[in-house]
C-alpha cells in the first residue's frame, strides 16, 4: 500500500518539475530578466547551452510520471535516466557557478544556489526512492500488457 501512495506522490513530483522546467525556459526566452542570475555574456552563453540537456531531463521526468501513473515498469528506466541527467546537470552548473562566482553575485546568485540545492536534493531523492522500490517498480506491468 505504501508503494502505491508514494509512487503517486512521485508521479506528481515528476509532473510538477516538468512544469517548472517548461516555465523556466519560457521565461528565459520570453523575459530573461525574470530568471537570469547574471547578465554577463559568458553566463548567457552558458545558460543558452542548456535547453537540449534540460529538455532531456524534462522528457525523462515526464516519462517517469506517466509510467508511474499507468503503473508501468518502464518507470524504473525513466527514473534512473532522470537521476543521471539531474546529477550531471547539477555538477556542470555548480562547476560553472563556482568558477564564475555566481553564488556571491547578489540576489540572482542566491536564486542560482537555490536551484542547485533543489536539483541535487531532487536527484538524490529520486535515486533513493527508486533504489528502495526497484523490485516493486520491476513488478509493474510490462509495456505489452
């Protein structure tokens, strides 16, 4: 019973984060000043390299959410892919932020730090929940069912 409840919560989290990612990129391309932590050329260039990797993470989260809702074993794959993508993006982002002093650049830097903390926390939580529930996830319906 606990797996059913927690898998429903995780589906909701995946959908929520998918929506946040879409909103972020809509703001980035529509009203950049709402979400940009800096206005330097190097920062803008760095962030402009993220739509494709973030789209992959978003697709993985959406796939996980849909698979969990439909109780499909494919959720295990999507969750592992999302965790890998989230972890990679976290480390790339943190490396840039540290190298360029983004976190200490005022309010925008604090927002960036918050994004980094949310990313690593969510990634670790996905890994933890997925690993603890891997047998239940494997026991869900297969694609052909």
